C-alpha cells in the first residue's frame, strides 16, 4: 500500500451542551476509527481515491491509478481566480489551516455547534499560498513527521520503572508526573490543557497507558507530541 492523506472531521451535534470549543478536526495517513473524537462522529475524507480494475480504494496497490477526491469544479474556480493551477495537496493544506485558525473558529462558533464546517476560500493567491504553507506545517506536526520535532521541548526525568501509575500536573514547575519519582518536564499549562477532538491530548495519551510501563519509544513519542502541540499553538 502507498501513502494517502485524510481529513478527519466531526460534526459538533454530538457534543452540544458540553460547552467545549470546536476542535474536532485532525489528519491521518491511515484509516481512523469512528470514535477518534469525543463521543465519536469522525468522518474520513481521503485526499486521493485509487482505482484498480474499476474498483475504488483508499490505498494504492500495484497498477492503481489515483484521482483527487476533490470536486473538479473547485479546481476550475481556483485556477480561474488565481490565474494558475493549484495542487490537491495545496488545497488540503489550505483547508486544514483554515480549520485550525482561531479567527475562523471564533467567527463561525455558532454554526460549528450544529453542522460540519464549511470552508471559505480567499480570492487572493498570496493569502491562499501562505495559509497552505501553514497547513502543511500543521499536517507534518500532527503526523509527527516534522523535522521540528527532532529536538523536542520536553524531557523525561527521574529514576524508576517508567510505570504510569498516578498522573499529576504541576503547573508551577511545568511537570507531568506519571508516578512519585518520574515526570515529563517543560510542559506549559497551555500545552497541558490543549484539546483536539474534545480530548485533552497530553492527559489522555498517558491515561490510556495507565498501569503500563512506558518503553523508550513511547517516551520519545510523548515528548514529540508535546512539542507538536506547542508548535501548533504558535502557528494558530
């Protein structure tokens, strides 16, 4: 199988009344479960559709042909407006940037409570290009593929057995304790509180591993996740 990219979006109807800000959007290079978001509701929108012997598939198999899973009329409209062709990836990244824009989330907050998000396209190519670049950075961060994650901001400290026993966040020290002796450091409160899909990411990742011993790979992954969230906040 070869690479595909999907926009994972939910409709906020299933979380009405919880007074949570809209953040039910993510990206993935794999098939994601319906329950990716809080109370479910995830829908995968793949960037490409592959065809093999007339059958449609989400992933490439030898001999397949791919086509963008985007309305052709959108390509025509954007090409006419910008006086140049834009790629499927540029459109995907632009959409992703818009959905992560705090300005967008604030302006359309009431609409986002009841329906799937709608994406406004700018008439200015320079703005489209800039937003697309931001979206590209966000996608790379969220897939944990960005080179910016190679030097993580968080570190794991303390001697022990790496067992996730009892979580405690110390906002003054910026520490996330997994037991009495060990903790992740350099975690700001904004990163600790950050949510995607209705979940507090830093807390949920560790809670899902409670009573488990973290491997070195898992510790490194968590440090990369923390860094990705910090850089996401900066881009937003």
